[in-house]
C-alpha cells in the first residue's frame, strides 16, 4: 500500500498572524484577520441561504478574509486559511450551483492536511443569481475570474506570510466546482499543478437547459398525470433495479455500469382493469422521456440521458414536481434578464439562446488542454453513477470526446466512475473518497482523491483505481459496511464472485469484515 507524504513545518511555521498586513501585498480591504487555535468551532457570518453557520477547525491557523475588487461594479470575498504546520502546498476550492457560498468545510479539510487553502464567494453572496441581472462583470467572476483572482492573490499572500512560495498548487471542487477546475485548466493552465474535478458541470448552458426541462415534463402535483414521490421511489425505482441491478452479476442495489441499463417503463403500464400500482399511458411516456437524451426537435443532442437508479435522490430536485431552482436563477438573471420569467414556459428556444449567448464563455467544453498537459498538469475526475443532478453520462461523453483527439489523454487526465454514488457524495455505493468537506477516512493515495492527485503530481504515480468506502448507515462511528476499488474509465468494474476476494485492506480500526453479496473488495476487477 502506498502511504501519503508527511507534513513538514515551514521554517516560518509560526509567523505572527495578527501583525500580517495582506493589503500591502494584494490590493484589497481586510475584512478579518485572526488566529484560530486548533479545535475551535468558528461562528460564521455567512449568508443564510448558504447554510454555513459554523465550522470546526482541527488545526492551528491564521484566518485572512479580504474583499478584492475585480471591476468598477464587481468584486470577490476571499478567505485564506494559513496553517501553522504547512506542507508547502496551496489548495484552492470551488463552489456549487449558481451560488456565491464559500465552502468552509473544504477550507477546514485542506488545512487539516497541511495545505494553505483559499476559497471565494465566486463574485456574489448567497444562492440566488439576482446579482447577474444586467451585470456581465458579476457573471465573469462567476464563470472564471473569481477563482483565478483568488488563486493569484493566495499565491502572493502565502509567499508573504511564510517567506516562501507554494511549491505546488492544487484545486478541488465538485459540480459547478468540477466545471471550475476544468475551466481553469483551459483558461489558466499555469494556476494549478493538479485538479480534482468531481461531477463537473461541463457543457454548462445545455446542462442548465436540461434541468429546466424536467419541470415541463413532470408537471406539478396538481397536473393530471403527475407522478408522486412515492411512485418514483417505490414502483419506478424498484422496477429500475429489477431490470438493471443484476446486469453486473450481483443484486446489491447498485447499478455498477449505468450505461448498460436500458430501462423500459412500459412494463409498468396499467392493465385495462387496474388503476393503482402501475402507470397510465401518459405517465409511461413521461418516464420514457425522463430517461431519454434531451434533444432538439431534429434529434440534435442537447444533453445526455438521466442516470437510471437515481430516483431516491432525484425526487428532492429534478423529479420533485417543481422548477429546479439553479436553472431558474440562471435563465432569469443571466440569460433572459427577466426577473419575472415563468419557468413553466421553458422551451428549447431558451437553451438555444443560452448556447448562443454563452455568457463569459461559461460553457466549458474544451476538446483539448494542450498547455495544461505540456506543463505537466494532472486532472483526476470522478462522477457518481447514481447522480441525481448531473448525469454521469455527460462526463463520459466529455472524456470520450477528448480521448478521440488525444490517445494519451490518460497520461494527464483520469476519470473514475463511482458506482452507487449520488451527486458528489452519498448513495448506496462506496462513495467516501476524500472528496472534500468533512471527509472521513485515511489520507492516502488508495482511498483519497486529493492524496492520489498529490502522489501523481509529485511522484509520477498515476491512480489505477480509487477505493471508495461505504460506512454503515453512512456513519463512520459505526464502522465500514464495504469498500470497492473503482476503475479508471473506460475500464469497467466486473464482478468475479465473492470467493475470489479477500476481506479488504487492514489499517487498524479501518479493517473490513468479510462479507458476501459482492461486498468483498476482491469480488470485482477492472476489465
């Protein structure tokens, strides 16, 4: 087993935090400068919609909060956390949805592992897109400028604080944050040595059009053929598993390779003498549309089909029978400049317009990353096979497109399909991979995407698999349920039988008990 690097203390491991003057090095306004002792729970002045009121910090840090203007009518709020025990590395963090919420949980995660960590509000505060209205500068911040500006400022301030520049710079983000990482590799290839891009929201305009379209298909609870949450999570989800769960060789509630699942909802059509426990003809058509690619009338693809098996999570968003809020915010304030736009009127004309406008080049769908590759940059992408917000088929399509023009793509860009994982986290699969936040688990290259990326960048050891962990009831205190070594795409996890595997890997309290039903680590191979 490869073991992760050890932290080293900088020669200036304990500079005086309160005497630091960041405004001397970066044009900015200081909002906060404080020393935060280890094991402190910070009380945050966060925007209520961001739902981040406090954050536990496990290590001793200097907390720097700044305001940096990006134009005469836009600017970013930035937090830079500088650990006393510094590894010499910088980590930048991303955002989600259309929001301007600093992910304090990712800042805490990074400093706990020795990184100096920076995050921004992406140019606006809260989860609304209202600040986009008639202000392309705010959209530019959201698309690319906030992250680049924050990273450049952080590099300058890290050197000023510790007396030496970062020896390596990394990025981690999921969803919108995944898109931000890909965009940075494209637009600013020198910003990062390595990028973790989870469930990347690439092909952004078409993604947001696709998600806006769901409400026009499902309708609301008052519509004639509305499919209830209970029907989605019971009848339909059960039939998806009946048709597709065992394709991989084991019925475990996880569809290992979703692309092999061609769900046919016509099996749920009500017989003439039955009206419950089944679907009427209009509902069957609705479900067929949900699981089909989203296209223009001439058949041109807008966005790939939804992941089958994600119904338990999707009923909280895309299948909830109400407009998907991030799409509403984007179309109202960034595309149509109409705060009164009714999402029930959404049509392909709206997504066509979004593609034409492509505000601040937010689309993010490069066919190659030659400069990033040339300078030795590395990308580790992952995407859950039961993602209920962004279909994993989109990342497959994106990677395949790049691979079609670069036979050596895997030399610097590797993508891992995480079976049974929802959007960025959660789900019935072995989804814990150290993907940020309050991540449990060992910080080593076999079980942690950030640690694997560092190993790849600094030691030249590319990851072949990423071992994910499923805790009992998703509670680390209850121990491990099972683990699975997820394959790098396009290899597939293939079930070879429980007798073929050992009981997993042993690391003290992380030892895995032997089990059956495909739960043994050695029950699967990449083929």
